[in-house]
């Protein structure tokens, strides 16, 4: 399981690539993400982003409270198959 660490108010950028042949999603608990991928055409803030096959998405997060947060694919069963990790904010 991947684990990423950050400090409160530190700017973190996640780069996520969908290498599969189906649509996945990237969901980060407790933190809003801002899409920094220019292909979207505008700034989108969310906790869940769809990932179309063969695309790279980048998300900026600036955590505001310490905790251990879960991130995972939001497609049912994919987290159970290993598409899951932790984001630790200190």
C-alpha cells in the first residue's frame, strides 16, 4: 500500500495515470483536490475525479488538518484489488 506524507498547509501534487482499459476514479478522503491538468480547461475542485483510460491527471492538495487519510479508486471492488493508499498529514 503506498503511503504519502505531508505537513499541514504544505502544497502537495499527486500525479495519477490510468493505465487500464476502463474508467477509474481517484478519491481522497478529507481533503479537496484542485485539478492542475490543463486538459480540463478550467480549475475543478473535488474529492473525486474520474480517470479516463490512458490519461494522466494532476491534483493539488493543501491539507488543513492532521490525520491519516485514505485515497482509493471509487469503482466498487477496485480498492479491494489494491487501488488504495494512505495520505498522512502531520
